[in-house]
C-alpha cells in the first residue's frame, strides 16, 4: 500500500469501518453531482416531448419513438460503461476518468439537442434530436454509472450510506426544482421559441457540467499518485488485478450474472424501474397538464415548486425514519403515500383548479423518500454480494441500475406518447394555435394520475421480495 498522503477527496473516517463517518465536505461534494444528474433527468423529460410535438411539429407517436430510441441505446451502453469503470478501478484505482469525460462532453451535446433550426422541418428535426440526444445520454452515462457506484466504496456503514444518499437527494430535489421551473422560464426569455430553447439548452448544459465536475473530486485519485490508507471501502489493491484484463464482453456478462444471483438486487431494481416509469410518465405529462388542463404553460413551474419544495425538507426526514424502522419499510411507506396522492389528482378531470398543487405537494414529500431510500439500499446490495463474490464489481451493478432507470423513464415518455396518439392529440409547430379533443385532455389527466398510481402499487409487490435488513449489513461490516 502506498505511503503517500491521503487523497483530499477521500472520506474522513475512523479506523472502524462499521462506524466510520464521512466528512461534511465529502458529502457536500458528492451530493453536488446530483445538480447534474437531477438536471439531466428532469429537463429533457419535462420539455423534450413537448419540444418535438409543439415546436418542431413532430407527430406524438414519432416523438415518443425518437426519445425511446435514444434511451434504448442508453440501456445497451450502460452495462458496458459499468464494465469500463470496474476495469478503470482495477487498473488505476479510480473511477474518475469516465466521470470527467462525461462531464465535459455533456453540455455540448445537450445544447445541440435544442438547437434545431425550424426551417429544417419535422423529419430532419426529429433525426437531429435523435442523434444529439443519444450523444447527450451517452455522455451522461459516462458520469452517472461510476458516480452511483461510489457510495459502496466510500463507507461500509448502513446508516452512513443513508446519510450520504439523503443529502444527495436534497441536492437532487433542488436540481429538479431549479431545472423544472427555471428551464421553461429560460425558454420564455425571448418571444422567439427557437432561440428560447437554444438559450435553455446552453445554460442548463453548463450548470449540469459544473455539478458533475465538482463530484469527480470525491473519486479516488489514480493509485500511483495517492491512496487513502484509511478509506473503509475496498482499496484498489484489494480488487483482483485480473479484472483489469477481462474483456468488455465478459464484464457485460458479469453484470447479468450479478442480476441473476442477487435476489435483493433483482427486487430493488424491478421496484425502481416501475417507479421510474411512473415518475417519468408524470414528468413528461406535466407540461401537457399545465397547457391543456390548467390552461397556462407557466403553470408547469408552479407544479414543480409544489412537487419539489416540500421534498427539500423531506429527504433528511426520510433518512431519520429509515434509521428507526429500516430503509425498506420507510421506502414502502413513501411509495404508498405517493400512490394515494397521485390518484387523487384525477379529480382535475371534473374540477380543474389550483387545488391540484396540494396532492402534488404531498407526492413531493413521498418522492423524496422514493429517491433517497433505494439509492441508499443499492450500496447495501453491492456489499452483500461482495461477501460471496469479492469486491470491484460495483460498476456492474451501477451499470444495470442506470440502464433500468433509463428504461423506466424512457417507457414513461413512450407511454405518454402512445396515450396522446390513441386519444387523438393534435401536434403543432411553434406559434400555431390548436384545440385538443376532450379525449386527449382526459388521456393527459390519466397519464398524470391514475396510471402512475397503478404502477407504484405494482412496485410494492416487487419491493416485498427485497429481503435485506439492517442486521444483514451490520453483522458483516466489521
């Protein structure tokens, strides 16, 4: 082991890994990465389908196909990126390289996604968005996959992981609020919608990149330069060096084997995918609800304030609940609250009005738990698997996790496009005025309320198969 000075990005810990406490600075820098991940997860999901249908004139079903195609590519590439980041860890003792590449490339491709000249027409515009957004999603995955693999290596403590991921979700919810409200506001700073989308893409991409770059500082520095001798996670030299020479195909296969052998991972991933589908459906439908149900495009910002402002305070509270009753039980409670709140929103079909912000706010409180708790459970799943299969495979888990999250959000946007197409939604170009049929408005409401609540109910069935408890983690932490 190197005798160099500890890395400044390493956690401040005690010698006992089971009781190690991460320093506030480490937590803050790791959490800042969610300014980037939250921004990317929120803004395209909120405005991209609407950009395609109501600015570029792309038919609803075709718009859904464009978004789904980019996400399918993302699903294919995520396990490969997981393999690459595991190989980086084995060779160099760090996951930082891919994180940096993704953080630098993303703002360029993000801006290009919203830079389509209106004169090109819907077909060329759809192809432009497909290529640009696919490249953006690839850059995002280069950062995201190693980023979510880090907590399992930063601490072995059951409660410290909850603390770390709770503060990450505080930043995540702030990012959702900032991008969900600020993104559409940036879009309207000019009367020219084409220029407005471009400004939004440039500014949002830059902010996303800053958050990601800050988070790269918590990753280990290359082992030749510095190794922290007290970090409680497996040191780079503890990772089998043979992993460094394994091909990408074998790494990809190892991720599939991890999915097969770990029942807790299968249950947690299935739950998270179903909930990503539910929240992705609501996210994609929010702009449509604002425009065609509340009759105000600006109402989308109020919807996001109602959803996210309560969540800023709720994330640490869910962490406290988890410490008392366990992460899996707290996760179940949050899911039930969200499902009930979402279902109640269906009332806007008969009585549209400002009261919608109340159930949306309750859903926001629950959403904080639905984000922080499964993220805190994933490192537990990884460490549980390491006991039997050895360290150094966190990238395989995080690659599949990111792919699953991508599938959920992609299917959410695709499901919305199908609902819009079936109910007769009328697409339009920027500046045109159309009237939507009553069936389309009803479909928008169903996609924002009834459908998500059903998906959350189904996710509770898969969560019941999770199985891991505090004693399963703490009894092996020493």
